[in-house]
């Protein structure tokens, strides 16, 4: 009995990880040309491999942890609707802890691109960051609080809104209309989440990116950075980059949710 239960849990976890990874893969393949077209009208899939390698496991973590938190929260007195949002929050916080070191290395490579005679590898740059700043908030986990806010808030709204609204609006018996219903709710979910969490995104970029005066740390913590940006540049500066973000994460968020749901259903039926 115990062995069967363990096999069932492993099978369920495998489904969640595969479906989540598939969601990330399809989203990248469909939305990557939007990033490329801003700089070149040729080679829509140029440079697609690094995002695939980064985003596929990241999305697997996102959906897998959401399902695990959702299951744990059934043992609490929270209502199902609130539990979905809390599970999303937990998923986002977990995802943030996993991805933040990679974000620090990526931003560092991008910010210092012109100063390198020879572009260092990701591992070499990570080693340099650890040697100069350590593993903490001044080194490999710089900007962690902002990343926690960015992913936590996004996933809380993303999952909470999608599943609550989807349950509230009657399903259609027509497969085409049902697909459009889910896509529309997913689109709204990704769009609203992007609008709410972008101040954290701005703070993260300022903290992890190059400081205005070399050698002097201006942007230190999440809310200190938000306050500073607001005082010096105004309210709208906290929403800088919102339009391209919505263009990517609105439809991209819908694609991920639909791929995850349909892939999960297929895996349950066929494996």
C-alpha cells in the first residue's frame, strides 16, 4: 500500500513538473519573437536557447510548488478561493529564492557587457560575484527582497485570479469557446499581475543593475529604492516598462496556464 502511494505521489509530481516545464517551453517559443523584433526583423528565434534553458525549469518550479502549497493548504481553515492566492504567493516566494542568483549573474553580465574584453562565462561571473560580495544580499543574492516581492505578488494574483474567476464563470461545452474563455481569463490574470508587481520589478532592476555613481551604493533595499525613485523621478517611474511587460506577460501568462492545464489533462489520461 505504501509503495503504491509513493508511486502515485511520484507520478503526480512528475506530471506537474513536466506540464509546468512544457508551459514555459511553449511560452518562450511563442513569445520570444516579440523580444527579438524590437531589435531585428530577421532571425526571430535568434538567441532562443538560453531563455529556454532558464525558463523551462523555472516554470516547472512555479507550477509544481503551486500545486504542493495548494495541497498543504487544504488542511487549513482558509476558504478555497483564498487558499489559491496563498498557494500562488508561496509558489512565487519559492521561485524567487531559486531564480534570484541567476538574475544577479544575468544582470551583471548585461550591465558590464561593454567593459569586458572577453565575455566571461556565466559560471566565471558567478564566481567573481561570490568572491567580491559573498552569497548574501551584497553578492549572489543582491536584490532578493525585490525579487521575492516581484514573484510573490505576481503569482499570488496570477493563480488566485485565474482559478477563482475560471470557477466563477460557467464552462462552455464547445471546446473552441472553452479555450477562448480560459485564454481571456489567463490574459487578464497576466495583465493585472504585471500592473501590480511592476514597482518591485523596477526596484529589482535598480538594486541589481549598475549604480548611478560607481563605488557608491544608492539603491539598497526594496522599499527604500521605491521611495527614492518616487521622490526623485515621480510616480510614473515606478511603472517604467509596463507596456512591453504587459505585451509579453499578458498573452504569455495565458499561454502558460492553458498549456499547463491541457498538458496535465493529457498526462493524466495517457501516463
